[in-house]
C-alpha cells in the first residue's frame, strides 16, 4: 500500500526493535527481535550496530547475548532514534532537496513545511517509555 509519508525500513526497524527492548525490559537477541516483528535478522543487526555506536543500546556476544537499552526508556525520544539512523534532521521540506524553488512559490505552499514540523515535534515529544506503555497516538498532543 502506498502512503504519502514514508519512513525508511532502517528507521522502522530501529523504532520497532527499540520498542521491543523497552517493552521487555531485558536483553534480546537479534533473532528474537527479528522473529517478533517478522523482519530480516541481518538487516536488524546492522541497524542495531548503529544504535550501539550512538549509545542507545549495548550489545554482548555469546550465549545469552544480545542487545539491551543503554539508557532509561524515558530518556530516549523517537526523534533520537530516527536521527541515529537517518542523521540530523535539518527541517528541510523541499521534495527536490533544493535551496531555491524553480517556481515562484512551492507548488505545495507551506503544507510540507507544516507537516515536517508536526512530525518532527511528535517524534521529539514521544519517548520509548510511552511507546512501551502504548501511549503513543495522535490524541496525546
């Protein structure tokens, strides 16, 4: 199904995997997480290595190894997770990623700017703890 808003598979894996860790409150292997959300274990492992480098999770090898949150769930916003995977958001909203529009004004007016701000604000205001408690929805704002 096509949607207007698209989040990369890597960011989606990060959100879902980190959500699982927050809900479980324990260390989980990539195999456990991949099976729980029905995704590629190899891709999930690559995403989680980025999250390790950013200090959001720790990893341990061997039997009983896996990943666990490195910080309390309430201290990790969804925007933190998104930016760990996709890089810093710059607030840009041009679909062509241009500094100047070839038209006198953007064909979308200020709608894309408003939508970008709203999504960014939502991700900044929501944390993993809220996600784990099932409190992340549009009525919370």
